[in-house]
C-alpha cells in the first residue's frame, strides 16, 4: 500500500478542504479519486472469493477500505460544495457508500481499525425505553394489518395534541423526524446514513409507534435497508442477515421488544407487532414470529405473522419455516410462505428451495406434495430442493420429482438420479428406475460423467453400465469404473467437474 499514500493524502485534503468559491464540475474531481474507486471495488470483489484463505480475504477488505473510505469522504465533500453536480454524482456515491457499509459489517472486529483509516467506532448505547419491558403502547394497527382504518389512539405517555412537551424530555418525535428528513433530502445518496438516522428516530420514541411520523420513519428506514441488502445479495450472492454484526443495538432492542409483543393476549397487539417487525426487517424477529404462529388461532393474525417472516427473509426465515412443516396448524401455511420467499430474490430462492426439499419429507402427505409442487414450479431453480426431496418414501412423490429434475437440463442431477437404477423387480422400483433412465437420457452426453458414481455401488452398477453403453456406445465392464473414467477424460480433455 506504500504507493497509495500520496493518493490517500490528496483524497483527505480534498475531503477536508473548505468549499471553493466557484463550483467545480464533477469531471474536475482529481483523477486519483476515480482510480481509488476502481481499485477499491476490485479488492471489495476479491474479498468474496471463497478460493482465497480467510486471511487473504481480510487483506482484500483492508485494501478496499483504505481506498474506498477516503474516496467516499472526498466525493461527499464535493457533493456538499457543488450542488449542481449532485445528480451526476448520486449513483457513484451510493455505490461507494454501500461498499464501505458492507466492509464494516462483514469485517472482523478491529480489522479495519488497524488500517488507521476512518473514524473510531462509537461506543454502543442502549436505546432508552426498549429494555426488558415491551413498549408501553398497545392500541392501534400498523399499516397493512387490516385494521378498521380509524385513527390510532395516542400511546400512553404521549402528550395530547397541542399540549407542550415536558421540558426535560429531549427532542420530540416531530423534531427528531424533521432532522432525519432534512439529512435524507440533503444526502439522498447516503443510504446507510438515511437508514441509521430513521432507525434512531424509531428507537428514541418507543411510546409513539402508533404515530404517523413514527411509522413514516419506519418505512423510510425499511426502504434504505432493503436497498442495502439487495446490493449485498447481488455483490456477495449471500444472505446479509447471516452477518453477525448486521443489526445495530437500536434495531436489536426494538426487535426483542416487539418479539415479546407477538405473544400478547390481544390479537390486535400481536398483529401490530408482526407488522412492525416486518418493517424493521431484523432477522432477530423471525424466531418469535414463527413460535407465535404455531400457537395462533386468529387467521388474520397468523397471516400477518407469516407475511412478516417472508418480508424479513434470509436464512433464518427459511430454516424456521421449514422446522414447523409437521405442525398441524401451520405446516401447510409455512410451506406456502417458503414458496413466496423463493419468489423474492436469487439468494432467498436458494435458501427456500433447500427447505422446501426437506418439507417433502413432511408427515402430512398434503404438505409434502405441496412442497414438491412448488419446487417443480420453480423449474431449473428448484433442482437443489428437488434433489433433497428424492429422499421421500412416497413413490408418487418420487415419480413427480424425477422427471422434474430431468427437465432442469442440469447434467449434475444424473448423479442423484442414478440412485434409482437399482436391480430389482418390484413395481415401485421398476417405475422409478424407468423414470430415472428416461430423465437421464434426456440430459444427453453431458450427464455421462455424473453416472460413474453409480458404477461403484453394487446395487446400481448393473443398470448404470447398461445405460452408459446405450448413451455412449462404449462396452466397458460394469466392474471396472476406472476404464470409464479414463475413457471420458481422454476424449474430453477440457472437462472439469464443477462442485455441487
């Protein structure tokens, strides 16, 4: 990083310099800034390379940080000094800002601080009013809860309209919201800053959750949070909620308090808490929502709870929905929720498909078939779950899965399908074997190397060898799988097996 020192110095100087008397064009930014963004993005992408060791990935994160953080500071300084350039800088600042945000979240504690670049981390503070007891407010409905539409009653402790605020009470909700809104309007490209400021408004006013401004703050925070998480899914192809330090102390405290309210005796309170957890978007809310759903008897409230789990999404949502597949009251609804989760984005699709495959082993045959139907409807994207669903003991379920796997046109599915090339003459075995053979033949030559594992199983080697001979015209022995492998590698020198 020795060569980057002058560049960093120039960036910091630009970030800290007073505003120039005349506005500069965006093109007049020092060219070093663009190079820092480009090189920083390269290291940001490198940090997700799973072929690298953990230490090498951390080195990439540090390299990205010492380039992107100063670049962001410089861009923000130019934004403030040159309002006329903001439209041209907006997407650029947003992109760099999101990379900086996710570098903070995914890096081990102290890693980025060791570079000497950036601010010192602030000491965590516990939000007032979101402690061991639930928020004091009970009445009213959150948006989307299906309430009657009447204005919500003021929360206990909230001043009546027109009444002066207590002198010792800190900023009012209106003042806090106005400050966050002003920042959002002035710095519309700063998604992390917008999200954090509106979340701070929510945390500072736990007794005002029925107030329109509090709900508007929650929506604004949720919009920014969704955009940040979408960026992470796109760039990392992973679940952002799996990161240990994703949620701030404010968000965790709110999620825990609202999680307690979904177990309240009043269905209106439970439904409201579910809708607020959906807005909050924290994975910490998934477990209490699903546990409450298992006991819920009110259909409208149950729907709100499962809708909230789908809205939160991620690995926790998929796993906890899958765990209740055998609950008589919620199993079918949980499978339906997994189907809706799969429709959200590529990461949630992958997570939901895996759980749907496990749901194919549900005790209730209707639940199992519903899970398989959803996976079949996903087409090639359902392959991962369909492979897991092959463990179903139902012949009818297997006969639905086998052709669906063949229809994915993914040659790798030949390996699990070869499990059905069993020697035997009972009706169920013959039907599955015929279906597997037809599905594998439909995959064509690319499926051939994935059948070799079937030659090593004494129960499948005979029919696997017969199928290989039909597909290739080669007559190697079923007892010599090495001959088949050598022949394939000799005739396909560029072939390389990809990991599953």
